[in-house]
C-alpha cells in the first residue's frame, strides 16, 4: 500500500515539474495554473524545512548540544 502511495506522489511531482517546464515555454492556461500550484507547494515545503531546521537549532542551543562553531554553511 505504501508503495502505491509513494508511486502516486512521484507521478504527481514529475507531472508538476513537467508543467513548470511547459509553462516556461508558453503552454496553455491550465498548465500555467498547475505550474503555479507546483511552485507554491515547493515554497511551502521549503518554508517548513527552514522552520524545522530553525526549531532544531534552537533546541540544541537550549539543551547545550551541538558544539562546534554553530555554522550551518548557509
């Protein structure tokens, strides 16, 4: 069952990426809509990752963990 769900997610991601490329080349209106939704979903995921990383870093600081110079290479 999990393989089916992950396969469906992979197909949706691939289709979204294809729509982004097609929209960049001047595709129809529905393709531009799907591309916009795909890019918005990507920004949401990126924002969630940043928030998670920030929360993780503050937890380590509060607990006295981490050590090192505290740099993340960003």
